[in-house]
C-alpha cells in the first residue's frame, strides 16, 4: 500500500449521514494502471466512496489521494486527472450529444477548435456520430451512457471512476462498455469500477474489493477471493451407474472432505486441497479401476458464493446480486 | 462504439495543468472564460427549446393587451395620461419577476439531473455555474425588454425624456432582474425539483405583482395595502422607470414614492446581498 504505485489511496475514510456511517473506515489502494472492482450490495457505500474520491462529497475523517494529489487539500488538481461516469448519465439533456462534448471540452479549457475535433473523434468512436445533432434527452439508455463515458474521456483521465456503469444496460451495450473499459486500461488508465454485478467484476477487474456497511470485508484477485471462501471441488460424472459406488470410494480416499453423490445423474463431487495433484490422482485411480469417466473437472466457488459468504449473506437480504 | 481504438490517444490529461493554484490572474481569466462558456450553454438551451420562449414571451404581451385594452378602459391614472403608457413600465418589471421562475427551474433541472456532478468534477471555475446562469438570464432579459419595448411602442407607449434617461430606466430594470436571478438560483438549489419550483414561484410572484404599483397606483388601495404596495421592491423600480421614461403615474406622497430612484437601487442591492451568499452556501452544501 505505497502511494507511489497506487493511483487511488484511501485511508480510514469515514462519512456520516445523520447517525449512520455510510463509510466506516474504508481503506483502499488501487495499483496504477489496473482495473479495480468495488463490489457491494445497495447501500454498502460504493457511491459514497466514489463521490468522495472524485471531490463531489466531503468526508468526516480519513485521507485520500488520487494520482498523488490530496482529495481534501488539492481538489482542483484531483479534478484535473480524473474522469467520472456515474450511475445516472451526467450530461445535458437539452443540448445535442455534440454540443455536450464541445461544452465539456471547453470547460476543460480546450480551444474551440480542439474541443470540436475531440468531440467529433469521441462521437465517432462511441458510435454516436449519427445522432450527434439530437438532444441527449432523446437518446436511449445505452447511447446516453456512452455519451457520458465519452464526456469523461475528453482529457484522457489518469484515473477513471465508473459508478455502476452498466446498471440498466442491455447486454450489447454492456459488452460495448466493457470493451471500452478494457481498452482504456490497456492504455494505462487506472479504472475504479463499482458494481453490484459479480460477473462484471470478474470480467473486468484485476483486483476486487468487497465492501459492506461502509467498510472493506475482503480484497484480492477474483481467484483469491474465491479461494478464500473455500476449497475447490472436483466433480466426476461416470458413464455407467455401476461405477458410482467405486468412484465414491476413490473420492473418499483422495478428497479433503465429504463426498456428495447423485446416483441418478451418476455425478459425484468432493472438496480437494491441491487441485491439480488431486485431479491427476483421481484420474489415475479411476483408470486403474477400469471406470469409464464421462466428464471430470475442477470447479472453483463462484463469486456469487464468495460474495454471499463475505457479506455474511444468509441472514441478510443481499439485494441486487447478479441474476 | 465501432472500435474504441484510440480513445486514449486523444488529449493528454495534465495533472491540474489547467489550474495552477496561486496564480490569481490566471484563475480570474478562467473564471471569466468558463462563465462565458456556461452563458453560451444556457443560451443554447433557449435556442433549442423555442416553444418555452414563445410561451414565455407571450405572457407579458398578453398582459399588455389584456390590461391595456380590457381592464385599461376602467382604470384611472393618477394625474392624467394614458393607462397603457402607465402600464408598460409595470409590465417590464413584472416580466423580470417572472423570469425568476425560469432561473429557478433551470438551476433545479441541472441539480436534479446530475449534470451538475460533471460540472463539479472537472477542473472548471466553480463560479461559472452562477455567473453563466446570470449572464444568460441578463441576455434573455435584454431580449425580453426589446420585445416589450417594440410591443409597447405599437400600443402607444413611448419614452419622453430622451434616450439617456430611457437607458437608465432599462438599467434599473435589469438591476432588479439581476437580484431576481440570485433569488432564482437560491430557489433552484433549495427546491431541486424543476416541477415543484414553478409551483413555488408563481404564488410568490403573483401577489407581489398585484400588491404593487404595476397595475394601479398604491393611493387607490386601502391604506394598509397601499403601504405594502408602496414599499414593494417592484414598486420602487416601476416608479423610478416611469419617472425616467416620463410616463404618467409618478408621484404619491409616501416616502418610498418620493424616493423611488434611491429605492430602485437599494432594494435590488439588498436582495443580492442577502440571496447571493445564501445561494453560494447552498451550492457549497451540495458536497455535504
């Protein structure tokens, strides 16, 4: 967690609304040039965190730095390096798409000509050239979100904040947005992305943090998070029902935990510790016993499972978890 | 999104390059430039929704016609003179007051739609939101005044004391519009719902107009109402404008009527002194 290699650093961020702490000591460190996913249910504090880090909201305690600039003391410098695309498209609905981008370019202090040129470039690249002259208010949700993203890319931000960027988008628009994010990241922009969709974090993020009730409950790569909540499982499907009992016996011997058996589907599963070694051992044992395998594989727990467990799911209503 | 290739290649973001702390002159220059950009943006709104403008301009014109011709026949002007000539300065000022609604709903619209988040997250001068709104509203007020003056000339109104006095009258009217802009920005921030804000402005504006010297001389009202009307900020500007235009209906024995020109300057300045800081504070509280 050193400042020099982290584009976004937060230490002990606290924000209170009335008597509830929307953020309750949030620590963050987003390595420069990576895509960082912030995952959490509604009301976990994701949007509050983004609004604080983008200088839109004051905070009660803690420190935060964006690209080395202090959020509280150097807000103007921070605004100079960030891009923000919010949950709701922050564009002018009366102006046309082109007018919007020119306006924001001018407010970024581009010359009139440079602002126009940049606007046209972005409209072209985000597939909005055909509707450039129409009021943004008449755009579809996906088009508006693309315009919003284009608006936050006018100056090529060093750190891009995406607050639930695909909420309410159809799959096609979502995929378009995802590929735009990937491309930005590939070109060195640090991206902090909040989402309720585990799939989104899994797809895009190099590292993921899970936040709940204003604090971080877990952090790591997607694989690390999955690993943290439990062992991998080996799953075997045998061709003949006759092989089920013998396979169960082999798994009992080689696996790290209780074996589940579905005789009807001829499917067996068990947790394992060293996944690759376990796979090899099981396959050799099955072969030696002459059991014909229809399918065999290793499975990691899904992020959904990880998420529910990490946010102490069961008892809590985890609203909006993907699917 | 036909291949986002080169999204990144465009313009290099330079860490805080646009704003170098400490350089006051530079800062001021950008504040002016950003204010002008925002003025342009707000004027573009007007151009893009002409139907609003048509409705907006037709109201004062209707007032001129309805009050001038329908009720005007039954109205008397203190001293002597044409009622329509008496009425026009009142309609000028009333139009400025109703402009407050447009200011407030414009501000409320920005705040409610989240576009203000984008303005606040880019390194532009924050004052530009206020100065841009003010600039656009003053341009708009000038257009309205032009329309009304033409309309007035058509129904027999005229200025009788020369161009300089007439321009001074217009200046006082625009000063009051400036005060209403501050008030409107404040309302727009307090009630950040563009629909509600219109509902609030009308009940405020209507009695303020009725209880003034816009339509009738305060001397013709019952005593206590007359006193309220005489002290009404609208009345000061209207009386001062009538005097400068040389239109009938000047006078009255009350202190405010005798010092209309002074009050026409003091009232707007007081309103600005109260509501401009309040608006700025509300604006800053958006970050709470």
